[in-house]
C-alpha cells in the first residue's frame, strides 16, 4: 500500500476545501442573527422559525414533493416496461428508433427538453401547472430508470422465468412472481434516482411550471435573484441535514446486511 505524499495530501486538502468549505460557511451563517448574510452578529435560530412561517416556501416544498413522488412512480413503471422490451424482446421493426428515443434525454440539454415540452403544451392548449411539471419530469427521468433496470435485466438468469413458464405460469404471472422480485433492487434504485432528479430540477421546471404550481428550486432561484437571505441559508441547511441523514442511514443498513451475510 502506497503512503500518502505531501503532494497528494495537499491536493486532497485543497480539493475537499473547495468542495465543502462553502457548504460549511452556509451552515454556519444560517445561525447568524443578522439579516446580512456576510456579517456575523451572533448565534441565533430565528431564521429557522421564520422559514417555518414562510407560506411560499412551504407551498413550494409540498408541490415539489408531490411532483417528485408522482413523476418518479410513473417514470419507474414506464422505464421498467421500456427496459423489459429492449432487453427481452426479439428484434422488431423500429427497435433502433425506439431505443434512441428512450436514451435521447440522457444526452439532450435540459434547455432543449424544457423548451420543446413548453412548445408542446402550448400547441395542445394545456395550461402550465402541476400536471405539466409531472409530465415533464416523467419524460426526462424515465430514461434513467430504463438504464438502471436494463443493466439488471441483462444479468438476470432467464432460466428462472422459463421454469415458471414450464410450470404453468403465464408470461405476465412469471414476470410478477419471478422477474420483478429479482429486479426489485434495480427498480427501487431507479425510483430513488428519478425522485432525486425531480427534486433537484430547475431548468425543465422553469419552462413547464405555471403560476398555480411553483417548485422549491424555482422559489429558491427567484429569492436568490433578489439577494441571498438568511432564510435561504436555513432552508439549505435543512436540506443538507436530510440528505446527510439519508446517506448515513443507507450506509448503516448496508453495513448491517453485510454483517448478517457474513
């Protein structure tokens, strides 16, 4: 095992400082009693209480959670179906076009996706709101689910399905009783990925959102344009805390499962 040199240590120090020092500063200044985010005036938690009383942020957070939950569920269902068709179906006419349409949002700029969806909704006369955001997030997150599920299906032992078919199962029952339980970790991972992408999206939502539905990233962006307020720091700190708790919990569960297997 190679020892760390002074160059590697220095590079790691500057790298981690570049990544995490702004986050640490943000968290520290979320407890600042001053309204000026660059001037420290003492420890205070008043901005957290004011954030909980800010109805605009609360409404935007609920809209974001609803959109993420619904769009990720629809994207998981459609992405799993698309992955099954691409991996298990024989060659069919238009397969190349179909696979290209599935994977196109992976490499397409979000600005192009958002603008094209905006023109589509205007063309069909659909008012922008909660429904259009859900449709837009489903469109761009479905491809990520398809990629994750396809990788699991490609390595799945197909003889298990064939055994179920030989024992009298229909293809649908074989998929539900044999295939789906075995690929469930990939399906759940795809849902979580789609959920995270929906929570984080700003560009596509800014094209497809309307006055009746504003997501939290759009609300934060609108507030930051007028100047960073301590409430934004408090909100960011809460988001960082939730993500950290989720990562630590997942790591502990994974470690416990490994210890049980050993």
